[in-house]
C-alpha cells in the first residue's frame, strides 16, 4: 500500500487549496479514505472521510462548510478541496487508509495559511 499526498503550500487567509492523495497497492474503490491533519504538540485530527461505494462524507466541525472531500476511483485518488482557509488550518495534512488489515499513512503535505 502506498499513499502519496501533493498540493500543499503557502496560501493567504481566505484562499483555497486542493490536496491530492494518489493510492496504490489495493483496490481503491472498495475502501473508505480519510484526511487527517497535525500541528506540533497536538494529536493527529480527523478532518474528513469518504466511503466507497456510495461516496458518503463526514467532516470535522472545524472545517464543515469550507472543505470538500471527493474521490476519483478511476484515478485511485482522493482529494481535499479547502476553501476560506484560516491560519488555524495550518498543519501537515495526511492521507489515511485502513486496508488489508493495516492502517496506512502518506508522508504528509504541509499547508501554511499566512499573510
């Protein structure tokens, strides 16, 4: 199993950014996917999740109405569209999958929201 995030960077408050996570090594369309984030000294926080099949989504209260999780099963990719970003959204964002009896993480991508 391999998860590779991309799309992080520096963005001004109020801006938008879209993260991608390319998955391989398992049948992507059979499994739910999650995005977490972590800041120094804090536990990793679940931000959003999406199931498959069906595509039902869930969000942390802190991002509800601003972030959108989606997936493209043909591309084995899950996305996190982040809108109206706030400084408190600054974190390392991780893609997560629970498959094949294990829990798998990507390497993370840094998102910094600052003027």
